[in-house]
């Protein structure tokens, strides 16, 4: 089972940014330096970690992992999930992604990701 989530990424400085979920998963993460608009698949290159903090709802899903983007449209996501005490570890999903020139990234299991 690959969880779906919605997040927005904010570029705060020229060499630092962060991501926040916009759904009930309470996710946050950091991002690497960006090249600026127009964006391409090569703009998203490297390994990024993610995870949930304290769940909003008791018994909610906790998740942590890493997403490795190759800059050529491929991403490998490794994650662990604890859902109400049920542990699922070392889950791996490999997908493709496409970055639009405006910074929106789409893919089957990437949720909503935007580069700003």
C-alpha cells in the first residue's frame, strides 16, 4: 500500500526550503537548493527525507522515509509506516515524475508537489 499525500514546498532562501503537507498526514521536510524557473525534471535531483510528527488523530498514520529523485524523471521512495500499531517497514516504491516549467511535479504516487 503506497500512501498518498498532498504537500507544498517553499523555497525560503536560495539554498534552503521546506515542505509541508496540506492534508491530515502532518508531514514536513527540507529541500535542497533549486535552479529557479523554468523548472525541469533535472531541477528535482537528490535524496530528500520526510516524516510525520505527532498525528492529529489518535491512532493516525505515522510515516518516515526518503525519496531519491534522479533528475531524469525517476524517483525511488523508501518508507516505514506505523498505523495504529501495525508496522510496515522498508516499503519501496519506484515511480516516474514530471516537473512542469512552473514547478508543479506530477506522478502516480507523488501526491501534489510544487517547487517554489
